[in-house]
C-alpha cells in the first residue's frame, strides 16, 4: 500500500488553485525592492514554482528563504506554514532522518501558536515516517498519543488524522481488520468537516486496499459511493473545475477502486467500464496511477481468460516498473506474471519467476521484517536477557575458578616453604608442586577456551533463533488469516507449526459462487518443507483462478512439483470446490487423511479414492469425486498432527477421540470447532512437545 501515491497530486492541486503567471527569474529580480508581506508572498511563490521544475536541493533552498523571511517578520502564521511545507518536502523525498530531527521542534512551535490543523498534519507525517521506516511500535505509540491529544481538545480533524495513521500502522502489522476499523473511523470523522480535507481521497484509497486484502468486495463497492461523494464535495468546497489536472488522478484512482470491487464480485462488464473511465482521466503514462491501471487491466483479462491480452498488459507494466524502488510493487507485478504463465501452461517460466521472488524476499519484506522484529522486541529482549544472564553466570564461575586456583597456589607455596625446612622431603615436594602448577595452568587454559566457545555458541544461537522467528512470521503471513464475510458460507482455518517453520499449508479462493479450498502436509519438517509448502500453496492459488476441477488442479500441481524433484519431497493434499448456491462438493484427495463430514450430531470419515501424494511421479492423472449436496453439513479437514498428536507417554490422540468430540459438541461455527480441537489437543499433550505440525480447516455451506 503506497500512501504517498496521491500526495504529489494533492500538492499540485492545492498549489495551483490561486498561483499562476510570474516566472521565477522575474520574481528574483523584484525581490530586492520588495518588503513586508509582498516580499514574503514573493518568496512563497518562488517556492511553489520550484516544485514544478527544480530538484530537491533547489526546492529546499527556496523554502528556507520563505521560512527565514517569515521568522524575520515574526509572522507566526507564515512560519507555521513554512515548517509544515518543510516536513512535507522531507516526507515526499524520503529524507526520514531530517524529518525525524525537525518534527519535534516544529510540533512544539505549532502547539505553542495554536496552529492545530498544521500541528496534526505534521504529527501524522512523523507517525507515517516511523511506520514506513520500520519502527512500527514507535509509530503506533505516537499515533495513540496523537489521538489522545486530539480527543482531549475535541478536535475531530486531528482525531481523524490519528485514525488514518493508526490504519497505516495496522496495515504494516498485517492486521487488516484493525486497519479497516481505523480507516472507517477516520472517514466517518472527516467526511462531515467542511471544507472537506484534501487528504481524504488518500484515506479512501488505503481503505480500499485493505478491503481488497480482506476480500470484502461488497463493502468495497459500498465505500466507492462515499468516495464519489467526497470527490464531488472537493469540487464544491475548493471551487475546482472537474477537468483540473490535479483532480484527474484522484478521479482515476476512484474508478480503479470501483473496478477492484467489480472484479472481486465477478462483474466483468462493470470492471471494464470503470477501467475505461479511469484511463480517460490519466494524462500521462508517467503517472503512478497508470501502473495501477495496467495491473488491473491485466487482472481483468486474466479473470476473463484472455491470457495473451493479460500478458500484453503485464509486459507494459513490467517495463513501467523496471526502475522503481518499491520492491513490493515489483513483486506484485512478478506474481501476476507468474500466474499468467501458469495459466498459459508455461510452468517453467512461472517457476523461474517464483524463484526470483523468493531470492529477493528479504528486500521485499524490508519494512515488514523490521515491523515483525519490532513486534517481537519484548520477546527478544527477554531471550537476550537470559543469554546475558547465562554469560554472566559463566563469567562468575570463571572468576570463582580463578580465585580457587589462586588459593591453591598460595597454599601450595606455603607447603613448599614448609617443606624446605624439611630437607628430606625437599626434592619430592618440589617435583609435586611443579606437577600441580602445570595441571592448574592447563585447567585455567581449558576454562578460558570453554568460556570463548560459550560466547561464540550463544551469539550463533541468537542469530539462528532470530532468523527462524522471522522465517516463521513470513511463512505464517503466506496463508490467509481472514475469511469470507458472506452469509452463504462459514469458513475458518488454523495452522500451528511444530518447529519454528513447518510444512503444512491451507488456502482458499472465492470466485463468484464457488469456494476453492485446500489443505496439505509436506513430507519432512523445517525450512525445506516450508519452501516446498510455499510453492504448492502459490501454485494452488493460480490454478484455482482458472476454474479447474480439483482433480485437474492436483494433476497440474503434481506435474510441476515432481519436475527436477531431486530431494523426493511430496505433499499429501485434500482439494475441494464447493458451489455456494447448490451445496455441490467436488473434491480430490491426494494421499491425505480422510475429512470428517458432520450431520445432525453424527460424524463420519469420507470414503475416498486413494490417489498418490503430489510431487513423486510425473504424468499421473488424479481422479476426482463429488457429493451432490453438503449444504448445512460442516466438512472438517485436518493434518495428522491432530489424530497422531502424542502425550508424554507417547499415546496418540486417535481418530476415535476426534469423532467422539465432534459428535458430542454441538456445532456453533467453524471457528468454534477448530478452537475446541486445538484446546483438546493441548490438553492431551499435557506439556509434551508437539511431534508434528497441526493444521485444520472447517467449512459449512449455508442454505
């Protein structure tokens, strides 16, 4: 999500409302003869002109001329405006260190002079800088302070901006539901304030991105109606002509959001019309909005199975993104291209693209990795403290050993002196003393070596544990954590790796009135299994979008994953597609545990054709099956981490116990069923370490 994508257009829109005409050179010639407000206005105009043609350094120079003149004239209002423009300039040019340095002093000045509108705007940019620079925890703390400050003053505009930056922080924490709630509150507060805020279109755009992530397309369509109302109000409040060049990108993004909703709802004609209207608003192919237009044109063509047309749009998009710094945008384009290649049957090229995405994963997730590290900061500090305590204990033991050694040497010396008196024992005592001293030196050397090894082991362990925690969070982010917000289906799933990373997977995709879903278990554990799992999950997602049957999906997955599979890894998988109107279920079981079908207090394992696991033998044709109607009959799918979970006595949870629990517990919801079984497995383990990954999925078609 790029919250800056509208800011440049907004600045152009505002700055050109009243400022036209005079060239920069003419202003510079007039400056020596100007004084007071005229001179201040001329310097401000000079800065506005620099935004159109000059680079960052020249813009900053012009801005400081305006700021210094405002300070010389003791014009607090103009000085506050200049301080705000300086923060915006730093923000738009990624000068994060400078922004963080100047913002606290600017906030103090604005608060002292009660320039509240500018005050909260500067504060919001500071929070966003923390968030997008990786300090999400600090950003959220600042956002909460900002909201408390605005609420205490009953400042609705300030509260709205605070909610907007909270939404940005939640988005970067991958907490989409909280982000949606924050953006909703932001828009509710700012919509009835007039003149309407020029930031609002940006907040609508961010909210739409979140709703798309949540697959809440009906809510997204409803939101676009409010967005249109906002754009109309901007024209009225700011007296802007509809064909103004600064207004047209805002309108283009609005039409793209309408197309997003239509594509998600399967309404291709509306999506095509909205994208056509968006293209008419785009003045130049150099604008960021043009890239968004290309992306959704490719997506629409792909959904309509016009694959060559989709590839053509993606080719143009790939050229457009070649030189940008937004790594997340680059990966989004590669992901789309890989999906198109898979649909065209070019699995080799798709595999290369997936490999490229994995190779640049650290760079893509730079902010996300920092965010996740920040979220786990407390845990890391605890672990670090434990390690340091262990090191401190080792150091104390070392000092005690050295002290004991010194004491032994002293005692030995006294013994030597005493033995000198007894000449008869002199020779034997001296020899023994030498042997004892040599042994003590060896012991001292061994202790030092052991301490160094402990320190090296501790450092390596900290690094490995940190990498594995990050890998776990990245893997957990690959499976969906939000589920369809629809009245005709109740779906929930959960994955708990036994180690830091695991090999289980699940996924789902809603296309029109069809629900595609899968659950699988990769052979082995740890990092290799997690990579194989990621490939299988991504390929399922691509193949499901082609509206293939479960057996066809399994066959294509097997052909791709078995190619060059030197490690002989495989995945057992249950693949299903449910018609949400009729309740019809088509499925293919590739060597996986039989699911459980519930009905009126009874439960039974499905009897299925024993297809082979996926990834072992290329060229296999998988056989699918179907059930005419599973409406109102929950289907429970799981991995063997459930029925084979062991307690301390190595006793398994068993299939019988699974059926008994499902039959005795009235079905309330898919989530309740999965949470119940997670708790039952935890009770059964009784403190024993998990022996396998635990993944469950429950779906109920409601009629």
